[in-house]
């Protein structure tokens, strides 16, 4: 059988040939690619020459190229366009990949060679990037069991295999639960308050499911407007409980056992490797360095945010009380927040949406990238995609050099997990004098166009698009020699800086004037609305900060302690949320069972990173504000020292080169309105 995954792609820019790839190609491709990579590893181990940086470290870095490429294609499909068959393949290939990964890090001959090079690193006259690569490779072996005894190595293999499978099951369950729920309404009277755009989407969804009336789902474009505008409190309650009960219903998709298994296996793994907890293991390779530092950081912010959060909450309660709601519940939050926003700023999301046609926002973010970094984006139709909704762009610089291929996938569908993320189908690297450029993708879940309207974004969705595009720029502008140090391959609490800083541009008049035009009249967004957006930028920031902190605290509670005696996920979570809770608890709900960031993604012991990076992004953006948000000199410094450098140097060293000084929390507190 010809297998396109194992052949030269022969496509424009060597992009993935999605239309030729069939499900039956994946497993044989993985099996063969593992064999090829094993041959490359054996060649390094059996090299009769004295171990050197080139014949050991560089050779190891560039080994397994085919396997890496197949993995990136397959696991991106498993997130964005999955099916029962794809999920079954994921469960089958995951143990093979875990075994291969263990075979490398537990390979004694290979580790001996790496250690020999590491021991003489000071004599090798390495560049900073080479030195980082060598240190990373050595640490990767040590941190993944190279120094363990044979029995312990066997135990580590078992733990890693179990973890890989359980994490996949966790994600599958969340997606299944998301797809399983629908709110079907046939009486329009029950839908008072909902905007026409929300009703139209619900009508389309109903027709697609061969039903009369309106169908609402847990996908964000359906769920968020419902919770924001539906006057029917009982229906809001039904939706909110369904959203919060994902994988917490004692059914076949229940994740309670998976959560407990994951935290216990992670703890066991950390202990085996000589660490007190999973958080201690993870944070050794983060800017924060230790669980204590993270807890101090979170608690310090908690102390500053709690008075503001209580004040925000009292404002919401006063609005609700006027209409006879004496006990504010979680399903009231978005509804009364919208009413309060209208009262305080005369600002309505629905009033803003006509100015944020998706295509215009995309062009807007492209213009921002052009003004800051001289990038040009050209939509091209010659690149194969995995779904008809995916758009593709060729990215070039001022001199027309290829910078990247960019994929954008914006709308929800059955096979796509919720939320928004940036990923890559191919990293950037330099080899044999050639700078091989990356293939970067962003995936979102925005409202689809209808017969009467294009895709119109809420302002929150605009900031989401800018956020993910900030990550994409980090990937696209990568300019390192080694793929494992390229783009977003940085410390996890540094990775959110490029994404979060770009959100700041959304609130600025100069930016909004580039793209915020009415989809029907092409009229520029009125300055009055721009001022209101700016004025409302820290609306309910106390509550928002408390919410983010609660997630970071929950993550640390799960991962910085001995979890072996935990029996109830819900009870444990309730205690963890104690100091951040504003609304009464909902007994049917549990966040942990669908907290994919920490139980399936890479954010375990790292959810604090969003707040940590806010300190960096507020400080960095204040530099732009002082000198002009499109100041090309500062943009060039940010590009050269942050976006291009990836993980080649320590994050704080890179930040100092960009900013000239260490960040302080003051800019964040000022922006958030938390500074007295």
C-alpha cells in the first residue's frame, strides 16, 4: 500500500497532503516511522567516533523527523477533526509512541554519549543556542529516568504508558459529553431576550438535526449568547448545569476516575524521579522555579483582587435584586454582567458585533502584524486542508522571503474540541544552510456565517483571535537552528507573553480603525464606541482575576501535594475553591472532570502561567504605550529578542534584552484597576 505519510509530500511548500491521507494510513506510518527513527538512534549509539556535539547532540536533535511530522499531523487531526476511528487509532498508537520515547530516554548507551559531551561542555566553545540544546538534552534524560535502576525504569515505562492512554480517554470523554447535550425549544416565548443572530444559529442547528424550532448546544457560539441574553432563568440554569457537569455524570463518559488516576500516576512518577510532587518536577523547568513561588504569587494577587472582586459581585447582586433575584447563582453571572455593562458604559455586545465581521478582523490582525513586523499575508487555494472551512495563507516578509504557511480553522463542528488554540504541522529549523520554514495553525470555535449574516464576532472573540494569532506569530517568526528550541518551545510560563501582549492592541483606537467596519455599510466604528470599549477594558476585572486565580490554585492543589488519599474529586475541588468562591456551589457541577488544560493538555502545574504572563505582557505593552503602539523599533526588539529566539536562552534574559529591565507587577495592577 502506498502511504502518503511515508513518501515525499510533493506539495506546495511541502505541506501535508491531507486529501490523500486516509485513516488506514496512520498506524502503518507510525510503525514504520518508529523503525526509521530507531535505526537513526542505533547509528548514534554505535558510532565508533568519540562522542561530540555534532555526532551525538545534533544527530539526536534531527533524528525522527518523519515520526515528528506524522505525529503533528495525526494529533492535530485528533483535536480538530476527530472521529471514533481516529480516537481508536490514537489509543493504539499512543503506547507505541510512549514506548519509543522511553526507549530513547532510558537507552544507557545513548545517555553515556550525551553525558560525555555534557561533562566537557565548557571546553567545546558552543554558541548560546548549542549550549541550551546540550543542557536540555542532558536534563531530558535525567528528568525522564536515565539514572534510575532497571526495576525503576520498568515502573516508569508502565506509568508513562498508562498516563498517555488515560489522558486521551479524558479528552474523548469531554468531547463526547459536549456533543451529547442539546437544549431543544419549540416555543419561541421561552427565548425572550436572545438576539436574532443567536436564534438564527439555533434554528440552523435544529434543521441540521431534523428538528423543528431551536437547538442550543454547549459550543461557545451557542452557549455564551444564551447565558448572556436569555431572560428565562430556568433555561439558563439548565444550560449552566449541563456545561458544568461535563464528564461528571456517573455515565460512560465520566472522568472522575481518570482525574484521580492521572494525579496519582503523576505523583508516583515524580517520586520515582526523586521529586516531592509533580509540581516540583514541572516547575524545576519554569520561570517560577518552585511550587512555593507559584503559591506566593497567586496568594499575593488573590489578596489584591479579592476586595475588587467582592465589590464587583455586590454590583451584580444589586442589579439582580432590582428584579427580585435575591440569591445570585452562576447562571446569572453573564446575564447580569451584560446588564451592568450596559448601565455603566452604555455598551452592548450585540451593538459591537456588526463591526467585527470575521474576515475584517482577520485582515485587521494581519495589518497589525504588517505594521509591527513587516509581514504580508496572501490567501492561497493550492494548499491541501483537512476540512473545507480551513483557510490557508502564504506569509512573506518585506523582501518577499517565505516566512511561514498559516492555516486558520474558525468554526465549531462535531469532531472539534472546544476552545481555541495554536499549533503547528511543521516546526522551523536551519539545516545544511537552509532555513526550513514552519507551518502554523490556529483553531477556534466562532459563530458560523448564516444565510442572512456573515460570521460576526463578539469583542471577546476578537481578543481570542488576537491571542491565538500572537501565539502564531511566535511560531511563524521562529528563527533558530534546532526544532526543539523553535517558536513556542519555551518555558510554559513564558509562552503566553506573545499571545497575551497582542490582545492589548484590540483596545486601541489606532488598531480598531484598521478593521472595525460595519459589515453592511462599511462605516468605521464610531469613536464613541471605541471610547466605551477602552473605558470598559477592566470591567469586572476583580471577578475575572479571582476566576483565573481559582483555576491556578486548583491546578496547584492537585499537583503540589500527595494525592493518594483523595477519594472524591468534587470534595477536593470544593476545598480548593474555598477562598475564591463568590457564587454558591452547584452540586451537579465539577470543573476538574473537564479541565482539559491540566488533565489532557500541557498545563499541569502551569495554569498560573496565564496570570504570570499577564505581569510580563502588561509591563511589555506599557513600553509600547509610552512610545507608540506601532513603534517599529520596539517591535523589532520584541521580534528579535522574543519571537525569533524561541527557547534558545532563559526567558528572563530574553525579556531583559527586549525591555532593559525586569518586569514589575505594577503595570498589571494599574491596567486591571487593582492598584489603589
